[in-house]
C-alpha cells in the first residue's frame, strides 16, 4: 500500500509541475474465474481505484488497487462458506489508439496481489500480471467513461488448500471493469 501511495504522490507532483493530465478512476467489476480456479469458484465481484498520468496523447502510466471476492462453489452453490479475496496492487501502462470521442486501448498491469482465504489461515502476497483491452468514451473535457477486460494471473509459489481441492496452479480470472474517469488539471 505504501508503494501505491508513493506512486500516487509522485504522479501528483509531476502533474503540478508539468500541468499534464491526471485521471482518477473508480470502477466496479464482475469477475469470472477461469482455469483450475474456475472449477471450484463462483463468479465474483470487485471494485477498485486507478490513477493514471497522461505522458502524451497516446500513453498513460499509473497505479491501481482492486479488491475481488469469490465464493468457493459450483453452479452458484457456496461450498462450506469459504470465500477467497484477491487484492491486486499494480503499476499500469496503457497505449491509447488515436480517436476523437471513442479511444480503444491496450494495457498491462503488473505488481503484487494479496490472496486471502477465510476459514484457512492464508494471507499471502504473490506476483500478478494482467494484460487489458478496453475503450474510453470521452463525455467532456473532465469526464470519461471506460470499460475494459483483463486477464488477471496470480502466480502461486505453493499449493493452497480450498475446500476439498488443492489449488496447485496459478489463479486466473477475467474482471470486466466499468468506471468513470475524473480528469484533474
């Protein structure tokens, strides 16, 4: 968390010197577990906050913090009351394609994810990465609407026991984010 705050303070400082564009973006995200994680986890819900700095018209860098919660289960039935939470703390880079009102983009996030499982004493940090594709719709000079999809991967270093399963593989899920960007100048 300290690293994320440090990045945000650096971005705000650079912004005040250069008078460039800084955006703050709260968002919500339904999240679909895939791979081995999808075998015993129901779809989850997440939310987060991202701040980006426009280096130029096509390149943005920033930081993001997200929080996702999944219930162990099959076909919407919760097994044993077990919930897992994943909280990625990442740096992000985005390339925006040219456009006026609608701008598609590709991006990459990388950092750490805190993985916790209730009823089991697990609360650990792992490296995570997420390529993203999205679109930004410019509403006015101060507000954008955005949507994106990421392929979030949390790289595990060991086996994690969840319910009757042992998670030996990396955690994969697809969050579909929707949010509003507020541009600060």
